[in-house]
């Protein structure tokens, strides 16, 4: 049995680009968000007593080490060391290892992959021989497909796992170690722990090839729960990932609709948003609010800076939300064709569907006598009138899709 954590793109120390003029009480939450997410990973590793923790690139948000972030990471990795849990770490395109001399000295339980593909071996308490292969970025960009440098799984290995920070693509085209699934499958690994893409994404179910996504959403484009994979082997020695949420802050978009005569009060607006998200009380939500209104003046008020500042000042820390943007737009109203009297249309049809009118529309161009006689027969003209009547009724009834 094998159990491990696959956690890509921690981006410790991320600055949360895209937020402006935030209140003081929120600044601390933002500064600690990536750290709290990483703590959740460590807690899970300890509680689940995993065999190994895999961090495939961009552990740091930059390759310039921050002493505070470095101290935090060392403390967390030391907790794993005290419980004999090894960690394999690689550097990605954000925290690339530009100089070996500047690399930090990690606890003894941490193995850092170098710029060349290498393999780390361990034997679990259950006697499984596990091989993990990977590499670190020596520069910000890698244009080569590095998968071809990975060794194939050997017969004596119970499990072989690949750690890879990169993106799908053709060699020489992409900047982030472009790879393809065929090359990965050729190595016969049971699992590829990918990093670089911040969206949780499965490229292949079995053997698993996929991204765990970022531990914490870093901007408004990275919406929804973020976290890592807890991976366990099954009875067929397949490695199956299960998502575990870790992000203390979640980006979200909410859409509200206001009627023409509905007054918008700031506190009511806040309560309405809180009510929508009441099922997720433990997570703090960063919300982009999209409002549809039928009142143009109301739209202008909602989009004004003065309204937003009042709204921001009334949001409290225990509300568990912060509305960072309001985008009000005019509601698109459907136009319904009013119903017209049916009887006059029936009389008009008799005047409309005549042989003379049909000839003017092109019927006289039909040179096949058999087809012409069929089209001009009384039965066909009656059927044509009936079809026109049905379409008119659809239009008069406000039908949306009328050909």
C-alpha cells in the first residue's frame, strides 16, 4: 500500500494581484493565505501518515528568497521530519534554481531535484519499492521535452512516479517543458504528478496524469476551492487521487438580479450575498458581484466609486466575505410579440396563397410538369395554408424559436 500527497504550485508569499484598496483587517488574511494553505497540507500529511510528500515546482512565488517565508517553510518541513515523512521538491519556472550556491539548506528528510532528471528511491513500511523521477528548472524557461530523459519503470519497482512541472505542447514551441501523453505513457509509470497549471485538471485517468492545481487561488481568475491530492493505491496497485481543499480564501463570482422598482440598500445587499453563501461558513470568500438591473439610473449608482466605498466600509471581518468588485449591467429583457386576432389572418391566407402569387415567387420556374401539378394541387395549397397558420400562431404567442 502506498499513500502520498501531490501538491503543486504552493506559491508561498504570493502578493494577490488584482485587489485594490482593501481594508486593514483583510490584508493580514491575504498575507497568510498561502501559508495557511500549506499548513493544511502538512496537517493532512501528518494525520494521514503518508509515505511521502511531492512538491512539483513553484513552492515559492519567486526565486528571490524571503527570509520570513523561508523560515516558515523550514518549520513545516521539520514537522514532517519528526514524523519520518520524506519530501521531494523541485523548482519550477517561478522559483527556478538560478544558482546552486543560493539554495537553502533543507532538513534531512527533504530531497531537492537538480537541473538534470534524477530518481529518488525509498522503501515504504509495507515493503513497497517506490521510485520518483523529476528535475528542477535552472532558468525561467525550458523549451525542450524533458520526459524523454526520464528512465522507464523497472521490474523490481513496485511504483514509479514522475514529477513534472510543465505544459502540454510540442518541443521548441512552448516555454514550460512542453510534453505529450504518449511519451509519458511510454515510461510505464503509475502516476505523473504535474505542476505549473493552477487549475485542477486530469489529463488521463489511468495511469493518472494530472495537475493538482494551486494550493490557494492567487487571483480572481482562479475561482473555486483549491488544494492538493491525497493519493492512495488500490487493490490493483493503481494510484488514485482524492482532492483535499486547503485554501482559506476562495475567489467566487455571484450574479444577482434586481427588478425595476426594487431599492438597493447596502446592508441588504451584503446580507443577500451572505445568505447565498451560508452553506460555506468556514471559508472566507472573495466575491466579484455581477448585478443585472432593469433600471439605468440604478446601474449607474451601483457602478459608482462612492457606492463601492460605502459597501466596503460596511463589510465586517466576521461576515466571511469581501466584495472586491461590482459590475452592474442592464438586464436583457425578452420581447414578446403581442397576440393578434386569428380570424383576419385566415381570410388573408386565402388571398395570399394563390396560384398567381406562387408563380410570382418562382413557382413558374418549375419545368417538370409532374412536380408543378403536385405543388399546385388543392391538397398541397391547403397544407401550405395550414403550415403558415401554425407559424403565425407561434409568432403571436411569443414563441422564441421560429424558423
